[in-house]
DNA sequence: TTAATAACAATAATTATTACTGTTTTATTA
DNA sequence: TAATAAAACAGTAATAATTATTGTTATTAA
C-alpha cells in the first residue's frame, strides 16, 4: 500500500491531455512537456500516464496500430480510428451498454464491460478519396491488386 | 503489384491457427512451427501472419495488453478477454452491426466497421474468485488500496 | 531447364515500453 | 522551521515485440 504524492510533472501531463481533443501518444506528451520541463524524462511520462490511467483520471486507448494513446477524458465513450490518416477522434453516440447483456447470453464467465473502436474514413480522408476517385478509376482497372 | 507464391511454411501457419481455439501470439506460433520446421525463422512467422491477415485468411486481434494475437477464423465475430488470466476466447452472440449506424449518426466521415472486446472474468477465474472471497474479505477491509 | 522473383533463414535494427540507480521533492512530524 | 521518510524524479540501461536487411533457396512461368 502506497501513498500518492503531488508532482508538478504529473499535474502538467494531466492538464495537457485535458486540453487536447486528439489522443496523443506517450511520445507526443513527452515532446510537449519539454516546453515546461526541459529535463523531463520519457520514463516520467510513461510512469505518470500509467499511474493516471490506473486511478482513472485519464483513459488509455489501444487502437491496435502504433503506440498506445491517451485521453484526458476518463468518462466512457467511443472512439473512431481513421484508416486513412490514422487519427483518433471521439464519437458522440448513445450508450450501447446493452451489448454486454447480449455478449453474456451464451457465456460462462462474467462480462464487466467492453471497449469498441469504429473504423473507416474521417471526413477529410473521405473527401480526398472522392476527389481523386475519377482520375484513378481507369488505372485501378488496369493495375488491379492481386493481393 | 506482386504475385503470391506458394510456401509450405505459410500453409502450415494457416493450418496451425485453424486448429486452435485460443488465439496464439506470433511467438507461440513460432514455437509450435519449429516442430515441423526446425529452422523456421521468427521473421517468417511475422511476415506470413501479416500477409495472411492482409488477404483476410486469418484475423489479427489487438487486445491492448501484451502482444498481438491471431485467429484462424477470419469471419467477423467478437472476443472476450479475461482480466484474470488474460485468455482470449470467442463469443457467440448476435450481430450488432446496427451500432455502426448509431456511431455514424453525428459523425462527418464514413464508418465502415468496428471491433469490440468484451472484458471481465472467464468462467474459471470467476469461480476461483468466489472460492477465495470468504477468506480474503476481512483482509480487504484492513489493507484497502489507496490507488 | 532456365530465368525471374517470392520466400526463406539468419541476423541486425528499430520502436515502444519498462526497470534501475542515484538525486531531488514532497509530506509528515519533531 | 528542521529533520526524516518515501514518492517522484532525470538519466540511462534493458527488455519485448516487431520490422528490415542480406545472401540463399524454392516456386512458378516461359
């Protein structure tokens, strides 16, 4: 059993995340922290991100591609991952907690919750793809991918 | 544009995964493959796992804890991750594709799909916890966690 | 059967993350 | 307010997972 002591670095990391809408990686947090704390260590960033998410003051986001990301908003909500630019954004959508019940229907253990990531193209990437579609459609039929 | 050539190693990896109900990591696949191919390289395993999941013959599972896992069954379905023993198992549950619609309601881009991981305690871990609950409940009240 | 190249084994390199060590900060108490 | 204990730190080393490189072998098409 251990006690938590205040640290300026930890507070700064929490504040930094609270002020961001994207969902930065540990490395991005580190780079930005160096403005306020030129000597901050990457290990300090990792340690505090782990600690803050353990105590539920931030949330860890594992998209399955690239490094872990962190969200200053610890309240449960869903995320969208763009397969084009790899950005991660929040989704405003109704709770779908009922899917835990569905999941538990034919299951032996105890379902306590779920995480879900929606994927597709973000607004910007969707528009870019449409714009370039006309040009490329001919090429696509000639050089079709085999795999 | 590149063409796919047959390889015994790739077939063996695919067959191995098809015969498993758990969802092995690259390293587990590697260890098992060495029975058939004593000189197989870990790089070969990684390359073929990536290739097979790109062409949709297997599925990659990113639980967010530990290494990537692979599923010989590429048909969309949901997974359960036990927070006790970290095992990953399949869930038999109805499709919940409608949540893509919900997710797209207030969203600018195009939602193409989702992945979801349910978590909690598997049957074995749930029973173990119940069994040890009586003994530990007193201790828990004395040594309560602060963080 | 040869020629082109995908796939291989072996290994080096990279990326993301965690652990260690000696020093500094914070919080408690004399 | 000064002394003490321990959490947190910076700096750095180490680890785990994965990807890239290189020279060789296997597969496929001509």
